[in-house]
């Protein structure tokens, strides 16, 4: 699913988002992510620097959700995730992260294909697909 311009703008310009994952048994986990960028209109890259529970969950269950927020404009992006540790997309993500500092290990890259986007506002649109 292609992300509209306003959602891409929030994703790119807001510093931190919340990434939700679940284990194969359905145990939820939510973590803050800031090492992220858009590969294209349908694909999100998140760099794994220090993930533990999040990585375990992704390897067991590729379904993820990301909450993005700018003031009162909020959305939930759902997608499927592939964990990369080699190849051109991983190398690009590693180079991007290393440009921000050597303290970031860039162990892997989460390649998230957007499947759905929902309104998360507290009004009549809450939960509706965009």
C-alpha cells in the first residue's frame, strides 16, 4: 500500500515512532524507534542497533504495527517485516546509520512492506482505514 504524502511527512519528520510486535504466542512488545527512513512509498526501513525482544518477535512473527503521531494527527501503519543482515538494502541502511556515528552497530535492517494504514485519532474516524 502506498503511503500518502501527509503520512510520509509525519514518518520522516517526527523523530520517534512506536513499533509494535508480537511473539509467535501473541505476547506483545512495543518499542521506540528513531533509526528509520522510507525506502519508497510502500517500504519502511528501521535499523536494528540494540533490539532484543523486538528482534525475537520479528523472527517469530513478521506482522508489525507502527504508531506515528504529530500533535493531533495520528495513524497506525501495519505491515509485514523481513529482517536483513546482508544485501544491498542492508548495506545502504548500515551506511546510513554509520554516518550518524560509530556507536551504532547497525546489526540488521527491518524491511517493512506497508499493508494497511488506519486513523488513530480520537474522533469518528478512529480505527477506519485511510
